[in-house]
C-alpha cells in the first residue's frame, strides 16, 4: 500500500514539474517572438550619472565620494624572495620537525 502512495505522489510531482517546464518554454518562446526578451541585458539608464552612490562604505573616501583608485596593489617579488619568506614561515610553524637543508 505504501508503494502505491509513493508512486502516486511522485507521479503528481512529475506532472507539475513537466507542466511548469512546458509553460516556461511557451512563455520564453512568446517573449522572444515579440522581441521583449534578448540574450544581452539592457543597460540601466540613470537620470543623472553624477548621482551615483557606492553602497559599500569601503568604496567611499572620508567625504563620502566614490573612490577612483585601485583597491588592491600587488608588489612584484622575485622568486627567491618568495621562497625565502615561505621557508621562514614553514620553519617557524609549531609542527615543524625536520631541519632545513642547507645549500652548498
């Protein structure tokens, strides 16, 4: 008896899912034929471009104006400097038991 209830429940769920899929396909087809649906989003037009306000406080300076400079600056490091820094971090870790190998 329980098997029949499961079969009936999944049949109803499958029917709703397939009918929803068909409705969505018909809706998208109709919108694409009318031309109201496109692959590329349309740009948002603002009445006044100067009235743009950044929403996140880190994107504003002390006066509340949007920042124009880059937020991340990466310093160039040589491979040897990076290797020495990583070796020093590894050697100072608490679980480090091996002695570092010395270059001749």
